[in-house]
């Protein structure tokens, strides 16, 4: 989970998203995203958000597979 927390910070996710009291409320609050989505879905989303939701404003980032897995696992714990 620590790798996912670091990836969230290092990739700048906090510039658009909030977890708890940290971040900027431009995009959705991710404090409880794990209660709604499984890690597999989150990984698909992180790889290509517009594939799952063509109207999304979230761009596709060039994330390594390690970062995708770590972020998905971290986000899945946010309940």
C-alpha cells in the first residue's frame, strides 16, 4: 500500500483529487473509491480512462505497470 501512496503523490494525483483532507477538489474525491470499484477496474481506468468512459476529463497518463498495480491496490483500500 505504501508504494501506491507514493505513486499517488509522485504522479501528482493530488493535484486533481482528494483523499481524506489532502489534495485539490478538481476531480472526484477518492476517499471512498475502494468501496465502489475493485482493483481490477481501477487498474483499467488508470491505464486508459477514456476507454471506460469516453466523456471523462481525466487524461491518460504514462504510468508504468508497477505504478498502475500499486495505485489500484492503494485506491482499493480507500473505503
